C-alpha cells in the first residue's frame, strides 16, 4: 500500500434543490481545478428561508486530495 499525503480544503456548495445537490455542486466545481480529489466530509448544513419556505441549501465541506508525486 502506498502512503499518501493529503491536502485538505474547505468548500461551500449551495443548491435550490437539495443538500445532496449542494454537495455535488461543490465537488464538481472543485474537481475542475483540483486534481486527485479523494474524499469529502460534511461539516455543516444550513439553509436560507424565505416566506416560510426553504429556498437554498448550503453545505460546508472538507475535501481531501492527494498531492502529485515529486520528481
């Protein structure tokens, strides 16, 4: 088994649809600029209420990615 070193970043995803969609949004966007994403952890879940209805879901994530091998 290879030993891995991970870099950890925090991301906030939002969605009008669901918590799951907010997670997917954050991970999809992060994967456009970060290579080797390996895991995520949901730290906080919150939302925006308007006129007594949930309008947005928001999640704070930690995401880990492996660092590229040195040359």
